[in-house]
C-alpha cells in the first residue's frame, strides 16, 4: 500500500543572508523531495520564500515544516499546507 500524499505549501519571511536559500532547500533535498514551484523575493529588508509541492508524503510535511522553522533568520512562517498567495507566473 502506498503512502498518502497531499499538496503542501511553505511560506517563510526571513532576514536575507547568502546561505538562507541553500539551507531552506536542504529541508527538502535531504528527504528526496523536489519542489514543483518556488519563489524568492525581497520584501523591504527581508526576503519571502514560497515553496509548493503538488504531492508530498503526508508524514513528511511536519518534519520539513519543523526544519524550516529552525532556520536562522526566519521571522515569520505560515503553517505548512496553509494556502499562500499564488506564485506569480513566469514571464
């Protein structure tokens, strides 16, 4: 029987630093997960990272969410699975 999967969205607001993006993506890569959509943009003195997966093993969502919450510089995190603003379509 296969594991249940579900869509997942992660939304972080963090202080910008050179290592922020690779550390954030490590939460996914160490579990063999490849995001379907990702957006990183500046918001004033901070950066917003949105990551979406169309199908993620349900038991991994809270693990990735916890890893992201522990990243140095994160000042705000929307709960995993909460629907963030839609990612802008690539121009």
